[in-house]
């Protein structure tokens, strides 16, 4: 039996950071980044769902919230990148 929808779960921080990135991507010439026009519809749909799910994107302190979310997500990325840097030294 096939499921009619795919469900993706994100933490609030992941959702906020992804929403911001998608917004910036949509403000660029998508054809330079996405070479398959059929991908645009799902990207716009994801962005719309995130916008509706994240009331904080309209808050006065949005920039601070976004940076805080990035900071909380960054350590996991920095740990793996730090291992590569140490190998070169």
C-alpha cells in the first residue's frame, strides 16, 4: 500500500534555517540553481508550509532568532569539519 504523502520532520531550528535559505533561493534566479523546472513546485510548497508553521518569521527579533538557531545547529557541523582541519595541520 502506497502512502499518499511523504512526511518530513524537522526541529524548530532546522525549520527556521531551512525556511530562511529557501526564501533567499526563491529571490534569486532559480533557473541558475535548479536546472529542472519540475523541482520548483515542491520547493515552493515546502517554503509555503514552513512559512505557515513558523510564526516567528514575522517577529521583530527574527534575525536574532535565526542566528540563535544557526548557532545551535552549527556545533554538529563544526565538529565534523574540525576533524578535517586537524588532519591537515
